[in-house]
C-alpha cells in the first residue's frame, strides 16, 4: 500500500494513476475528492493538520508520497498556508515513522533558490527564497533532512520547476493561453523584456517518473534532486516555435521587466493570482535547473521539453476551455 497526499494536484493525479498502472494499492488524502479520481483509490478526506487522520492513513503503508501544499495565501491566508506546508509536513513525517513506513518522497519546489543571477542552478547552490511558498519549502526540507539523520527515515526530496501540461492549474500559464487564443482580434502573447531570458518547465509525467524511481533505488536516501525539462529556449524562441507548432494567430508584445514588476505589485492587493512574485521570478530572469544529479542517480531523463509541454497545454485549453 502506498499513500499520496495532495492527490488533487496535477502531479498528484498523475502519480496516482501511474502507481495504479504499476499494480500498486493506492490510498490518497486531500481536502476534497475530485470527480476524476479513479474508483479503486482508497480516498480519505481531510487536512494535514489532523494527526489522527494521518496516523490512520499511514497504517499498512510502505511508501508515502507527500505532495500536499498550498502555493499562495490568496484564498487560505498566509497563516494557514504556513501551517499546512510546514506543520503538515511534520505531521506526515511523524505518522509515517510511527506506522513504520519504509520510504517517504517529499515534493519541494525550485522556489527555494530564489532569484538567481546565473544558470545552471544545482542542488548545492544557496537557498534564498523570495516567496512565502519558497520559505515554507525550505523549512519543510529541513524537517525531512533532520528526520533522515535523527530518526533514520529513508526520505528523498524533489525540487521541480513549474509543472505544466494538460489540465494545468498554474494561473500564469492559463492567463497567457487565454490572452493568446480567446480575445478575438486582440489576441496577443506578452514576453518580458527583449525575450532573451529562459524559464524551464517540467511535465507531470516526468515528475511522477522520478518520484517512483526514487522508491526503487536505496541510494536516493537523503538526496535532493532538481527536476526540469531539457532544451530550454529563450522566451522569444519559445513563442516563435509555439506559434508555428500550435498555429496561434496572435501578436507578440514586449513588456519591460520594470512594468512586469509594477503590475505584480499593483495586482497583489486585489488578490489576483496572475503575476505573483514567483511568476515575475521566472519571467524577468533566467531560471534553469541543473538536473544532472537525478539523471545519474535515478537514470531519469525528461521525456518532454518546454515546447512539448506548452503545446500540450494549448491543445487541452482549446478543447476544454474555449
């Protein structure tokens, strides 16, 4: 039996289906049950703050995939966000230990690195998060690493960049798709600056593949791995290739980095999820992860690059949203 917390997320849903395809018995927890969740999943509704629920959920479980988190404070508030991301992780670790789980896989985020000036970013680079979510993940990672050393738990940590593809829920990508396809003659794609910066994506299938691979290789114990696609073009190259591949009939508009930052500040009091601080981080600077460690240790290779991921998101958006 395996346990997946946060099964409603893009990665969580993908992971659940991948585990079922491998013949695993899957138990899952989230705050509500999505309609598309497979019927043969043992679903538990609840919070990462419910210690009794987590203790029950971990009973008979050998592997725990802890994915449940809150990325922004807009709807739940900063206090509750931090409680779920940090205290919730501590609760999962405690329950897994008490119930004798043999493996824990924790989904962190590349936001722990903050606004880096250079590429490529590797796992040993300093962690200087500039977002609340990134700061929460740094604290949660420390809990995991302490549990490896003090409690002798087998834990692997993954730091994916932005996850994209069909059913994407990232507001930045959704707004970009809306503006490029659903505004009639005003269709346009905005890029920050002159389009020379690069931001990396990763597909949920590739994240799930890496997480499952870590459960089969003991050498992953206590390790931290970046996850991101190969072949990361500049923003301008990416848009030109996407326009051709997805047959987008839209204009390309440039938005200066200073204007991008200003929009982020102006939209914050309105609690608009677009152009949050982490979005600006990806748009106005180069953000590409070095994934050599996971490729070497887990024999992992991303199957989809940025263009594949965005093209899949566009086709899904055209079919399901327009």
